[in-house]
C-alpha cells in the first residue's frame, strides 16, 4: 500500500498483559496475544515490538487465569 510504513506496530502499546493486542510488521506478519494451550491455562503469550523492525514475545503467568488473549 502506498505511503504505508512497514515498521512494527503494537495495538496495545507494549507489554500490557491485561489488554489484548496485535503486533503487525508491514503487511506480511500479524501476531496476536494468545493464551497458551500448554500447561495450566494461565500462561499468556504477549507479543510486542522489540524495536521498529522486530516483534518479540514474552510468556507471562496470569495469577487469575488467561482468557481471550489477556490476563483476567
């Protein structure tokens, strides 16, 4: 798309486990915050932008559980 910046963008603005978010890198990559299917159902895979051109992921254990891509 003309005029579109290709950098990393995080809809929830960083590592915010209580807010669902999506990370996009240009038009080619989208990563969504998601509850892990492995283990006790309390682990969130939180995606964020490490820098302008690189997404990252951090696993966070949610004390109250995980649902809909966020800690509850």
